[in-house]
């Protein structure tokens, strides 16, 4: 997502037949029919404080921020693995 727009701007673009996908953050897409699994994680206080600061800055909860960041990192790792596999000698 290169640009940020508010929901009203996205609605206006969509209503005019425009493409809103360039403004979307794929990490926040809802993925229906995927089961949820609760996990717990222990982390030190300074890390929690930093996470809370970023969550507040972005206007999301700590849990949402962690899910977004983890999804982004997993996508990066998948891409890196795919590139490594594609360039491996056969």
C-alpha cells in the first residue's frame, strides 16, 4: 500500500468505478473460513511498550498490529524461500 486514504475516499473511488485495490493493505484482508487458534507469547516489557506505541500511532490494537506484522513477515519469508528454490541448481 503506497498511499493512505480514508474510507470515504475509498468509497468515492469505488462508486465512480475506480480501482481501490492499490490502496488496500493485503495483510488486513479478511480471510473467511479460516479457523482461529489462540496462542500466547511472553515478551519483555520494553518490547510491549514499543508495540503499544506503534499500535497507538497506527490506530489499531496491539493484537491487530502483531497479526499484521506477522502476516507481512511470513509473506516475506515465503517469497524469499520461493526465490531461493527457483534459483537452486537442478
